[in-house]
């Protein structure tokens, strides 16, 4: 990796960590410069402004990680009921990338930026739609392979599960404890088994 590419990646990684902890709007370019130890000139060589850097964080740091964490597991298991439950359980209880105290980075960006910036809305919507699409496909595959009842509406189930996940992440953030996830996971398991 060339020095300029390494510097750009360093800025994105450190800025992501800072923004995940503090929030996008409360993190200034000066905060990012202090954390990354790069000059203002170096920052503006790579990004014309903070928002361009924010979009790059979503596309280059968050998206690959979220694809590996949220999407790939749904594609690797035959039984979708087990795949969805294990995915959500892992995301809430075991995933090291997602910190309880800071919530879901995609949800945080969504709450903070989509009312104000259409570029953020577009890239975050693409990310959410990708997860939605793969979960719908997983449920439809489960219907075809008789793991899930034929009358189940895959999109409704998907939206219910995703919105529940985003909601419980916020409760975890408020309490800064994984224990708040346990009743949700228990009820999610009951719900998923009701689909069979």
C-alpha cells in the first residue's frame, strides 16, 4: 500500500472510532486531526470536507465490516430460522466490532445525518436495503425448503426483525449492558419458531 493510501485509510479508521464513540456532528475535523496526527493539508488532500470523509467511512470502513457481520452469515446456513437467530445473537452478544455503549454505527449515522444530508441518506439506505434484501431471500429460501411456513410474508418478517434489532441496540446503549439484550433474544427465538 502506498503512503498516501495508508494515510487515507488511517484517517478513515481513526475517524470512524472517534465518531462511533462521540457522534458525527460533535466530532470536528480538528478532533480527527488530533487523533490521527495528520496535518490539515493531508486531511484536505484526501477529502474535500468532513462529509466526504463521512461517506467514505460508511462505504470503505463500515460497509465491508457490516457485510461480513450482517449479510454473509445469512447466506451460509441452510435453516433460515437458525441463521437469523444465530446472526442476531452473535451481533448482540459476541460481535467485537459493535460496542454496547455506542450502539449500531449504521443506526447512529442514520439518526444523526439522514435528516440533514441526502448523500448520507443514500449510502445508508443502500446498506439497510442490502441487509433487508438478503434476509428476505433467506426467508423465501426457507419457505421453499420447508423450514418456514408458506403463508409467511418474508418482507414483513424482515422489517420486524431489523427494527427490533435497531431498537434493542438503543436499549443496550442506554444501559451500557448486554443483559438488556437477553429478553429480546428469548422472545426473538419464540417468534422465529412460530414461523415454522
